[in-house]
C-alpha cells in the first residue's frame, strides 16, 4: 500500500501527483483508492496475499492450476532456437494472424481477412486500445455488471463514462440481463457496449437472441459493440459460445477480442488478438502500438500451432473445468442458507451468503479464509460503487474452479467442513 497522496501543496521531493489526475481516476474507478487517498493493490493481489497468510486454498484469482501443455512449451522453445526473439511486426506474426482467421472460420463460419486481425498483449490490451481508439471523450461505455475491472479503468483513460446494466438471477441458478435497465441505459449518448461471454464472474453464456438484441440496440444508437470472448472454448454441457460478429449481416461495428491464456493454460504469456474491419483495426493498432509496440515474439508461432493443431486441448480443458465445477459447486450447496450459481462456462461460481449472515463479503471472505481455509473474491469488487447490483452482491463471493484437481478437491473438503461446523 502506498503513502497517502496530497494535492495542491508544493513538495521538495516531486511535483504534485494529482496535477495529472488520470492515473488516480483509473485507480478510483476500480476501487483501489483508500479513504485516506492511498492506493491499495488490486483485489486479486489482496486476496492472494490473504490466502497465503492463512495457508488457504486460493480460489480467488482465475489462474489455471494445470500445467502448460508440452506442445506449447516445445513450440515456443523451437521458435526461440530458430531466432524468433526480436520484435514481431506491429500487427503480429503472420502465422498467428492466419491461425486466428482460420479459427474464426472453422469455429464460427466467420470470414476474416488478415487485414482484420491484430495480435495484442493479452485481451486486456486489446480491450483497452479499442476503448481508447473508438470511444469519444464524454461518451458512455455500457457494461454488464458485475464486470472485469479493466473495463472501468480503460473507460476513464478514454475520458468517457461507465454505465452499468445488471445481470440478474434467472431463477434457475443462472443469470440474465436486466432488459428493462438495458433499454433505460442505452441511448444517443452510448458510444460502445461491452459484452463478455462466457461471462466473468457469473458463468453466463449469452445466447444468440441476447447478442442480437444488444447488436440491434447498438445499430439504433450508432454504437460499437466490443465482445470479450476469452472464455470462448470453455462452455459446458449443451451450451454453445456464439460469436456476435458471425451471426449478424454487417459486423463492421463489432470488435471481437480473445486470447489463448485461459483455454491453453498460458495466462502469463499474454497473447491475445483483436478482430475488426481493416480501418477499425488500424485505428486500434494506432493506440496499441504506443502501449506496447509488440510482444511475445517466439510465443506467437506457438499459439498459432495450438489454434491450428491442438484445439482438442482447449475442448478437453472445458470438460475438465466442468468436472471440477461439479466437485466444488455441490460442496458450496451444503453450506446452510446460501445460493450457489450454476455456471454455464468459464472459471467461476458465485455464492450468495445473504441468507446466512449480516457480514459484508469482504469481512465474510476474511473470516472464511481464517477459520476454514478457502479464499474467494468479494463480489462487490467486480461492481461499480453504489449500483443496485453492487448492493445485490454485497454478501456474494466469487470462487474459481480452475485450480488443479487436487486443490479443487481439497477446497471442496474444506467447504464441507465449514458446512458441518455452521449447521
């Protein structure tokens, strides 16, 4: 945690930090500013440290517990040995651009040209660059809440305003958009709508009908649609991922963003991609190249090989995650008085403790970590402050089932021990 930030007073050490306030506004938008003005670590870092202090199973951060497959390590090693260690082209290595285009054709029937693909430092850079490039200052970015925290920070960086639409319980253990709130929120001021599917943290998979409704609203109000599809392979049972750009007649206003990290257990490689009409891709690249010109040069051919020849690994990962969810979710259901979400895809389940305690999610998570040895992410950390959804999630904790099978089983045993003690 940093020292409190003072403003308006000259300092012998340095100029006033708040004279350039954007960094502070970005931190504030994601709840990282303490009441005294100091800056705290992200909620994911905080909860990782909490788990470590109490030797708890860390079900907080969405980091895979299984190893990176040998075919990826071998391919990256081969690329390094072949001398692919200097800057990649600004748009990305052609082999990965071609692999991404082919993956979209194969999986979704979407015709994508090489001119439409931009390789990025993970999906987060692609999302941030797209928001900065496409959203005018003073515009509004609409997101479905709860949401990935970088959306808020990127919106502030663009000089825009974040508006949220809640995902509400559907009565069957899942979630659905609050369509009345959506229609109230979308309007002439809307510059972009972000859709994350499969959704973090609810595990909801947006249907084609839902995506079409969102797209039609964007057309009415001349807004962009940015799709965050990082969990695209990780869908369960009869559910299927729908790529919005592949189901509309004119995808020119759609920017599709994904990455290899979640599906191939390489979150640290940070290899992502953005797909957009050529002139839109150029605009996004004009921003991206000044965030980080390029990166992961020898990793890009390895990811290309994974997309081209090892899609079965991503599909097997989805089946394994579904099996782990069926270990962890029933354990949480044994806790008295809770409501547990039934994920349709992704990494996470949500546990609502409102029927069992008056504690807020932060205090409750700390107590469960200390007393029973499992840690999650408090739900309000993934909401905007003061919204109806943040209040609805006041006693909800997100737990991940992407850890290794042994850790998942151990966490389930600890949850069951808590359930026995709390009955």
